C-alpha cells in the first residue's frame, strides 16, 4: 500500500486523494466516547446487575481494566502504523495482506451492524415518545440522517460529538447527584458493597464483566481516523486509551449511583428497562424525558461514528486494491470516502428487516476478532520484528498484549453458537473474494508497508487545516 501523500489534490485537478486532517486529541476522545455511546450503560444495567447479583460496579471495574489492555495495544500500533483502517492496517503490517484482509472483513461485521443497532434502538426509543410513528419509519429517518453526516465528514460532526458528550455527561452527573440526594440510605455499606465481591465470589462478577465489556465496543473506531488526525502518532494512541478510561469511569459511577437509589435490585419492575426506571426514581419524569432525548441524539451520532469508521476501512481496502478502486473515491469538497459511505447506507437498510439480537450477534464476532488480532499484531511487530524489549518493552509489547488477548479469548466463550455459524460463513465469503481479487491481480496483490510509512504519514506543514484546533 502506498503511503498517503501530503498533498490534498491529485495531479491535473482530479479528485482529491487524501483525507483531510482536522482532528485533535479532544475531538478523538469525543469520537471514542460517542462511538461507545456514553449512555449505553443504561441498556445493560438490568441484565448486568442480575448476573452480578447486585455487584455491577465491581464488574465494570474488572471490564475496564481488562479492556484497557487491548486499548493499549491499539494505541501502540496506532503510533507505529498511523494509517486509516485500524485493525485491518495493523494486522496487514504484522501478518501480511491475506490475514489483514480477513480481519478487515471480520471488522465489517462489527462496523456494518453497529450502525444498525443504533438505528434499531433509535426506532424503539422514538416510538416510546411518539407512539404514532412506527419504529421502522424512525429507523429509516435515522439511517438517512447518518448517511448525510458520514459524507459531510469529521470536521462538522466533531462539533456535534462535543455537544452530545457534554449533554450525556450532564445527564449522568444529574443522575449521580439526585441518586445521592434521594437515596434511601447512605451508610458506608451501601457505597462499598456493590464495588466488592458478593457471597457468590468472583464468578458472578466475572460473568457480568463479560456482558458489560461489550459496552466498550467502539473505542477502536478512533484508530480508523489516523489520516484525519493532526500528529496521529501522538494523538490517536492517547485518544483510544483516554476515551476507554473515561467511559469506564462513567459506567462505574453510574452503576454505583444506581445501587444507591435502588439498593435491592430485585425490586426493579423491568430489568430490560431498568435504566429509565432508575432515572425516574432519581429525578422523576423530567430527568427520564431528558435522558431519552439526549440518548436519541447520541444514538444518531453513535451510528454516524460507526458508519464513518466502516467507510474508512472500506476506503483503505479499496485504496490497497483488495476491494474495487471505486471504494477509494473521495468527495471533491469534503474529502470523505463518499462511495464507501453510500454503500454502507444501502447495506444498513437491512436494519428494517432484522432484530436487535441478530445485529448484536454479528457485532460481537467481528469486534472480538479485531481485538484479538491487534493484541497479537502488537507482539509480532513491536516485540519480535522491531525488538522493542528490555523490562519496559517486554511489559508493554508482550505481557500487556498477552493479558489483553487472554481476556478477549475468554469473552469468546460468552458468544452464542449462532454467532460462530454466521461469523464463520462470513469469513469463508471473504476468503473467496480475496482469492478472486488476487487471481485477477495475478498474484501481485499485497500491501507494501515500508520502513518510512510511520514518518511519512505525518501531516506536512501545507496540510494544516484552516479551522482552529479542536
């Protein structure tokens, strides 16, 4: 794969050939938080609390610590390979184009179905407020809005991300304060107990950690924005780790506050809607309605973040020649992968015909493959190829990625058998496509990660955008 040039326009006034660098560290953090969906903690509160037997905060602490190991691996690889494509680019650099393509192909399951999950949830929430509007109509409206946003590009969407992140943080803060004020009891036991292990020991807490860990899906989307980020080798790794850490802190605080306002989780009337019930108990109908409205906006931007991520993976594959070159075409004004974005919007119409559970199955399969392979790529590239060892190097490039890989491997055991069937079939289709593309290229299909890639990918002085830094 050729290294992105520092010029924004192709020779002879043709279409632009590089993405526009407009993102700073705050924008990346906001993008990561939006991708994960700050208020997604609400959707798994009931099931997570039941599985952990009332010790959901302890499960979140374990989950965020475990996910930070994988986030660390993403950060190390983003520093070494500052190219768009995320796990696809990192795995290609480590294990070659065939493995890289299969990982990228698996990522498409994650990134293609993640917007659909947001569209489906948006339809359900919108219908709860406006019962006269069928969920399918709301899903289609959300899909169209996200399609427009994904073409407009990160420069404009980043401003909306900040608004939603701030609004979501204020909702959580209001909930925390009101939960403390209106808590039936504030003795020390009610605060410490949810953070400790219960009578069942570590098993129920770890089982719940496997469930809530999926609330962190999306942080890896930051790695797909390397070619739209100023100083990507510095900012992308920090954006990945900090967004994961901040989300984990927010999730944990929310679950602690929930245990304060409802000390006995078994008294919750509907575990599936436990989040909205908690909001109502803490702040009445006003807080609940505000939460739903902010969550609706957040779902639109979370879907946008997911669609932007997958379109950039497809763009990278098209630029490498693994997918048709048309997918690498950029919008002449916004310099965004317009063809890839439109294709994703068309595929997302599937959301009108599938269930939420079916979409979640596919997301989990693709995400866990990407997470596992990035941990292995970190070991291969940095510990073995680059020989970055010593005490600190061994810890950062071998021990930590191995811990991250072990946790991801353990998460695999929580997937339903149906996931393996669909995911395996998807990989077989991808392998056939790759072989056909390589045959057409007469065996010359390969990625050329050169020694200078990392340095050459830095933005040139004349590439700095006219807008102020985020």
